[in-house]
């Protein structure tokens, strides 16, 4: 992945598939941060189910709090307006330790509230704001299709880098669904003005037994 090659990661559940692509992507985003690169989506991570995306969101909060790397999850349940975001929003300059401390305190008090690092784009309104697009976008296939067709969302991908495109649980994208997803990938690349060689494509699966 670091070398810019397309990759299929096929290994058992719990053996580190997510780390295989997430660490190189975060490393790349850290370089973009240090270079003061313009805002814009560098990686789109697509999940077949919202539950998987939500699980990944929790991991992103832990990893990216205090790093200056923006991220966001855009699925059906993502709040429309910033005023509708529930939970606790950490202020600018908060560290990963601040995130962990507050999260531990809420759990100790048995408060089922989310903690949103400053880096998290927690609402659709914020993600649509020019210059506020998340560097890493979590979504699902159906939502990605909508993002590319709705006028109010299409600017999310304006001037997008699209350095990485990840599909988790790749075995679910088969048959007619796989063909439609392939067309969606081409549309996304076309809108972003990216040639196939300019975007690293990554697929993961614990089910694909033979990749020959």
C-alpha cells in the first residue's frame, strides 16, 4: 500500500485486516498535515453495513484525537445539522489523552454519550462546508451513490485527492451488486478527475479463501 500498489487483504477475522490499510492511510494523512496540504478527502473507506462503519468510527476517534487529521462518517443516521449532534465535543487543541480521560469518566458514570474529538466532522452540515471536508471519509455503497447524485453533497468531492479507496468485506460485492459497485467506483474517479493509477484501491475480506 505504501508503494502505491492495489491490494487485496485476505485473512481471518481479528488478524489485522483493518490495520493493514488504516496505518498507511494515517501515515499519508500525517504527511499531508505536515505539508499544510489543502483540505479535501484523501481516503474513502466503504463498508457494506453501517454497524461496521460505526465500529470503525470509534477506532478513528481513539487513533486520530489530537492529530489534526479530520475524519467523518456519512451514513443515513449522520445528523444533518451541527446543532443535532449529540455527545460531547472536545475543543481545539485537545489531545488523545483528553479524549481517553473524558470517555473513561463518562463510562464510569454510566453515561452513554459519545465523545467527539475536534478532528471529527460529526454532521453533514460540517462536512459540506468548504474547507471542512474530512480527510478520511467512512460511508457505505448506497450512501456513496447518493453523495454523487445529490447537488447539496456533490461538493464534498470537489478538489478531492482520492489517494485511497477501500472496500471492506469485499466478498459482499459480488454479482449484480459487484457490477454496480464497479460502475460507482468509475463514476467517483471520473468526478474527481483521477486515473485508475492515481488511486490506490484496497479490498479486505475474511471469507475469500482463494485469491488466484
